[in-house]
């Protein structure tokens, strides 16, 4: 195992690598095709290097535990805007998730519909490519269009373009208060209609989920207390024609409810494969019905479906006429080795992706095969 | 500004090229007469001009594909063009290039309020995207000051921002999908109405690539419901340092205004003379705008004005009506026009960490004295995106060069304090030769490799973004 403690060490390790490398942050997000190779651990490359609350900016080395980043932000009343998911329960993994791993998988939770994904808050990266070259892109300022945006390219590249050594974020104030409006007993079609109505309102919804058989429709608003109660009242009036509305404001309950959605807790420890399907929100119910899932859960206003499906089932053919695409998040190694884990790309896009990987990792040593 | 010598082999086949274009486009969409191509000789960086070999104005993705296929076969450079409002020379032609203008492609293809997106052809202007959804009370958030004229095509290519991006983000944060035509004519769809595309984030790479990776013909854009209301407050200070501290305190207090704009004394004076907005004559002026319902606005403005008062403002004027709001914004919105009345100017847009603001403003004032050229500063303070406007006289020999040298010094300073060369206007030709101050050779090589993948022959807008010496080998090959 390689365990570099500086960016220079990391560059040297990659330049001198004799074969494939399996890049590990905290070892908690085992998504993608299984990778054979020497383990390259980023855990030693840790620490927050800059935090300016007044400028809403934080920079950290890639191996910094996510918990450390979140604690530093909380101490100043701020947070990462994109609410990264914790994969541990769902994947049954242990370890401490790292900030670099969050970026490498573009981990983004319920707040994505309002605050954007991880890639939208990411303002700078430093990384080492497969040649061993140290590359920086973006920086520590919020607005930056100097040269091509490789920051976005790195977010969600699962370590297949380069190994991140440092990441920089735009952060946001933590709101004074949050509330959840809940509606039980709606079928999926009706639930998505409600979510669309809420998201199409001017009331700045920061979470819009539907957990059938559980809490049902969940709509979140956050902000200053007076503003939250105003918007809750407005939304309630807007949604009443669709059914009864329960309002939850107790902080622990609100947080726990959204954490369950964020981490897909409902499917943790239960048999079956777990897929993540991205569709146009109003196509959600049709897509969910088509795949014959044991159970589904909707986030992002209906546009993100989490599906628990029988082991080994390929759901992609059923989605063919609907649009959108499926990623296999949890499955046995056999299934993940046999089938593309990520949605297959049309030929010209696949050629571009392959071309980019060949440029940045000409020896094909960074998490080879993980993304297909 | 140096541009590569035109390729004589390309110049000599103009007649043949025009004939081939006419085989795929109607006659009025192929502009080759030398007096008419002048209309495309520059963008808003008017100091640099060069008529293209010819200009083509396709009406559909299929036509764009047909043109690019021809240019690819013939080895002819192509410069994509939206509305030509680039301040960086991004749409400046070379004599051996074909301007591919998307101005005729301005249809709305689909509006979907339930899923909150609009799909348009990219020649559509920024403001008319909002115009298309306004009656349902929706809007498209990125709002460059040039929004009446600039096209979505250019917005995507430059990843444009605007006054309200502190809250809503810039173009890349509001772009869901594109139809992209590669240099060889291949049409690809990236992203769409769903939030996540599988695989690498190519959409993120396309946005801000300055027309060098492909021609964007259609775009899926996120639309949002309009807020119930918005109201600004105007705050004047005797020192820019204090104004900077006030901005930082507002942000730390957990308020997220939609806009925090900053103007310095030279800029205030110029706009007052021009627009008579009633601004105080002070060192630093802030316009802070918040959104929401009436009570929400009051709550936020109370918090902001309480913070502002702690720093002893020379003026604090909260808008109480739509009319007062318009007056507060009037000066800011006419700032560029006002500066243009005094003199010719170049507008820079380097970004700095907000904490470096007082230092940078002080250095700019010192340099202004050294160079003997006036500067006005107006900028997006919430995100540190500066807009120093350097005044010069285009008719005075040597003044433009002096102005550019001064501008380069300011941009180097931005990089030195931890910022960047350009926050929203793009590199184009203007900042091309400064790239080495922000990036190492390896940083730039990584970007060139991306272009190698999308456009192996380096035919798309080839003389932009990177220092010419760095790209010479690739452009010649
Ligand atoms: C019984 C068992 C069951 C398993 N089930 C599954 C399963 O269902 N699904 C599955 O996918 N795996 C599964 N695995 C495999 C295992 O979980 C993964 O191999 C392992 O967790 C890899 O996690 P990681 O360390 O790469 O994750 P993290 O460190 O969290 O990293 C996440 C991703 O980002 C990349 N990365 C991390 N840091 C960086 C960085 N600084 N720069 C660039 N890239 C970075 C990683 O390479 C990885 O792709 C299973 C293993 C066992 C033993
Ligand atoms: C008065 C004024 C105020 C401005 N204010 C702002 C502001 O507040 N914020 C801001 O961000 N910018 C601002 N700008 C700059 C400018 O308006 C933006 O850069 C705008 O996005 C350019 O759009 P355009 O359609 O005019 O593009 P053009 O100038 O035609 O082209 C710009 C770039 O886009 C490329 N391009 C054009 N069409 C395509 C296509 N179809 N496919 C691929 N590439 C393409 C071109 O090759 C070029 O590199 C301002 C400009 C002016 C003159």
C-alpha cells in the first residue's frame, strides 16, 4: 500500500507506479466496478489549509475526514451546501469518509435541487494525473472562468482522471431553522405533482422527497425563523388541495428525517441490489413502475429514484423508452463485474471520455475499469 | 495583440469554400462580400479588428453540422459567434477563418414549468429566455449586464455571470444540457432535463470552453419561479476597507443577499454626472439587495442595516418602493455607459479573495498615478469579482498600449493575492498572454490535452485562450 503524506510524494508514487492503482480515501464509497491494483491511500494527505468564513471559502487536502471539515464549518455557523450522502450504512462499509472521496464521486444530497451538486460548490482542485504531473485548476475564488473548467471534470470522475490532492469549496451559512411539510398516503403520481407544485413556487424549497410507505411526501424549507414560518404557511395553503399537510419543526426530527432520505437508510442492510436512477421528475413514477422494483424512494422532486431491486436484475432495458439513466450503487462483485455500473454513453461521448482518460492517464493505471 | 498569420492555402480557396457553403445553406446565409464581412470583424473588444474569410448564418443544428463537416474536410479554422458582445475578443476572427454565427437560431424548443426547464436554440438572447417564461412568473437566473444583446451561446462559451449570481450561481450552475456539434460535424447530446448525466461531467467542461471544443446549438436551461419581491439598500462609506469589512460581516451573519455591488469614488462621480442617481460622494458605495416576501425582506434588511450602522456609514438609504429601488440601481446599471462618456476604457474582470479588497484597491490607485491613467472600480463584492475600468484615449498614440500594460499589472496583482485573471468575461485574446502568471506549464498542458480530444486538428477558435507560442505546434499540425 502507498501512503503519501505530501503532494510531492503522491506525484512521485504515481509517476513511479509499476501497475494499476486502487485509489482509496476513507474506503467508504465502494461504487463502480471492482478494481484490482495496489492500494493508494490518501488518508495521510489531510488537513484544512484555508478557511475564511467571511469569504465563504474553505480549502482542504483531499484526505481530510469529511467530519473534520463539517465540524470546522459548524463552528462558524456554516456548512457544505450540497449535503453529501454518507454511503456507509447503505454499502455496509466502515471507515471515515474523506473530502476527496466526496468530490471524486460528486456526492450530493437532497439540497441539490436548491444549492446544486458537489460540483457546483467546488471552486478549485489540485490533482496528480496518471503521468505523475501535478495540475491545478480553478482556485479559491467563487468566480473564475480562466481557462477550461477541469474542476467539473474532476468532480465525479471516481479517480479515473487524476488523484485529488486538494479541493476548495464555496460554503454557505447554516440556516437558523428548518421545517418539513409532510403528506402521507399519496400515490407516486400525486406525490410528484405535489413536489412539482412546491418546487414551482417562490418559497425556496430545499428538499423535495417522497418515501412511499414511510413518511410520504417531504418538503423542506430553511432560513431565518420568521421567514420559515411564513413560507411553511404559504406552502401549506398551496398544497392543501392535494391532501392533509403535517408540519414538523422540531430540529432533531427534521434533521433525522432528511438524513434518512440522504443516506437511503430504508435500503440499508436489506437484500437486493440498489440502483440510482436519474430522470425528468415527472417521468419518475413511470420509470419506477417500469423497472419492477421491490421498493423505491424519490428525491430531487421525483428526478432521483433510489430503487431496491432483486439481485442481478438488469433494469436498463425497462428504462429504454423513458430517458434518463441508472447507476448501480450496491451489488455483488459478480454483478458489478458483469455489467456496466455506470450508464453506458452514446458512442461519440464514450469516445470523448476514453480520449480524456487516455490523455490524463495514458498508462491506464488510475482505478482502471472502474467507470467502464 | 499578435494573431497568427493567415494560412495562404486557406485564403486561396475562398471561392470553393463559398460554393460548398452555398450547397448546404440558402444564399442569404453565406456572407462573403468584403464590405459585408466587416460586420463580423470584431466583438465588444473593438480595439482589435479583422474581417473573416466569410461568415455563415445557419438556422439549424443540421446546417451547423454540414458547415463544420466542410470546414473540417477543408482544414479551415472556425470562430463561433453569438451576439459579438465578448469583452475579451473571444469572437475576433482571423483572416483565414469562417465566422459561424448562431444569431438566426433563436427558437424556443420546449418549455416545461413542472420540470422547470426551457430548451432553446443558442442564438436566443439571454433576456428573451426570461421573456419566454415571464408570463408564468418564471425567470432564467444568470443576468450579465449585456443581457439584452448577448446570446445563450456566448453565455455558455464564457460561463457568464451577472449581478445576481451570488445567490443563483453562474451559467454553469444553471445549464442542464446542450446539443454540441463537434468540429467533424458529429452531433452529440450532453445532459438534458434530468439532473445527472452518467459518466464524466462533459457538460461542465463544455461550459466556459470559449468556443474551442464544439459549437453549442441548443441548450436546456434551468428556470426558476420569480421571488415575490426584492429590495436594495444603499450604503456609503468613507473607506473601502470599512466597506469590505461590512461585506464580510454581512456574509458571516448568515444573510445571503442576491447581490452585493461595490462602486468607488471615481466611478460614483462619473455615474452621478451621467445618470444623476443621487449617490453620495464617498469613497465606497455598496448596493445590497435581498429577496422574498415583504416581511422576509424587512427582516433581512434590518439585519443588514444594523451591521452597516456598526461601521458608521456616511449614507444609508433603504429602498421603500419600486421607484426608489430603480433609482438605487440606476447608477450601478449605467456605470459602464457613464465611464464610456468620459473616455475610451477597457474593462477588466479579475477576481480576488474578498479579504484582499482593501489592499488591491490601494495598489490600483497607486498604479493609476504611476501610469497617469484614471480607473473606476465597480464590481460584484460578494464574490470578489472586480471590474476596474481603465480610461484611455484611443486617438492618442501609445495610450492603448499603456492602458493594456496597466491592466496586465492589475490582473497579475489579482493572481498574486490568490485570485484569478477573469471571473466572468473569459480569456479570449485579451488575457491569453497572461495565462502563465496563473498557471504552470503542466496546468496549461492539461487544458490543451482536453482540446486535443475534442478538436484534434485545432480548427475551432484556435488562436484564443492560450499563449500563441504554446499552441503553435498544435495549430500547425
Ligand atoms: C463484502 C463486500 C461487499 C462489497 N460490496 C460492494 C458494493 O456493493 N459496491 C461496491 O461498489 N463495492 C463493494 N465492495 C468493495 C469495497 O467497498 C470497495 O472496494 C472499497 O470500499 C473502495 O472504497 P474507496 O476507498 O475507494 O472509497 P472512498 O475512499 O470513499 O472513495 C470513493 C471513490 O473516490 C475515489 N477517490 C477517493 N479519494 C480520491 C482522491 N483523493 N482522488 C481521486 N479519487 C479518489 C476512490 O477511488 C473511489 O472510487 C465490497 C467489498 C466487500 C468486502
Ligand atoms: C456592456 C457589456 C456588459 C457586459 N456585462 C457582462 C456581465 O455582467 N457578465 C458577464 O459575464 N459578461 C458580461 N459581458 C460580456 C459578454 O456579454 C459575455 O461574455 C457574453 O456571454 C457573450 O455573449 P455573445 O453571445 O455576445 O458571445 P460572442 O461575443 O459572440 O462570443 C463569445 C465567445 O463565445 C463563443 N461562442 C459563441 N457562440 C458559440 C457557440 N454557438 N458555440 C460555442 N462557442 C460559441 C465565441 O467563439 C467566443 O469565444 C458584457 C459585455 C458588454 C459589452
